[in-house]
């Protein structure tokens, strides 16, 4: 298990949050064909080894009804895209989005925080904010996926301003892991909860 945090400075590649999205990532919501907001990218520097050193970007549909509607834990509420690492597109990020910052991981530890913790982390056990997460999570693991990471909007630094696409909530990510330990980001799925 590794905790990860928002750094004081930005980075053009690797794990990062806010700012302009990576180049070549389709920002169209597959559920409603509307625009999405770039949230973050997680790469091998935070996740550990991934197949072909790919990264995972998290997007949120700009239409709140699209993020909110559907059955609890619906995959369409969280858009997870795996892609080769690429620099940010030229230009600023979304007007109401957070400025770009790097994400950095702590060293691995065997100590998992409180299971109900809303800290951002890779591995360990998910810290669900709502009881229904305990039903959706096992559906993912029964489908052959492993809990990969959680991103908590509590992790934004106090010196950062922006809109919280998940209502100050937490996103839970699941993915397949090969026998050699490499994460297959092409299988990644996620859902979000707020308190």
C-alpha cells in the first residue's frame, strides 16, 4: 500500500492532477456525448509497474446529471482511460478546474490506514464513504479485477482552488493485474462516492 499526495509544483508527464489534460485523450463522454473534465493521471511512478508503461487518466462528465444518474456505482459516472503517457495539451485547463500539480507517492508500507479512511492511496483496502461500496467493490473483484487505488478530493492542497467534480468525494479504481505484477490499465473501471 502506498499513499500519494498532491505536490506543490506541476509536471508535464507522469502522475499529475488538474490543469490541461494529456494530449490525445478523447474528452467526449461516451454516455451522453458531452464534454468531460480532466481530473488526473496515474502512471507507473505512483501505481507501480503497468503493462507497456501506460498511464490511466480519470475524467468526469461536465453534465452533473450524467455523473449522478444511473444505478449506484455505474461505470459511466467515472470515465477511466488508459493511454501512453503524453504531455499536457497546450493551453490552460478548465476555467473552474484545479491548477496542474504533480502527484507523488510515499514509499510502500504494510500499514493500511483506517479502512474508512478517505486518503488517496494505491493498494490496500478501499475506504468506502457509503455502505453500498461494500456491494459494488466485490462485483469488481468477482469480475477478476483487483482494487487498484482511490483518489480522494480531500487530497487537494489548501492552496488550490477549483470545483470538485465528485462533490468532495472519493473515486475507487479497479483493474486486472498480471501474474508478473503489472497492472493492465485497459481493464480499469471505477466508481465514486461522496459523504
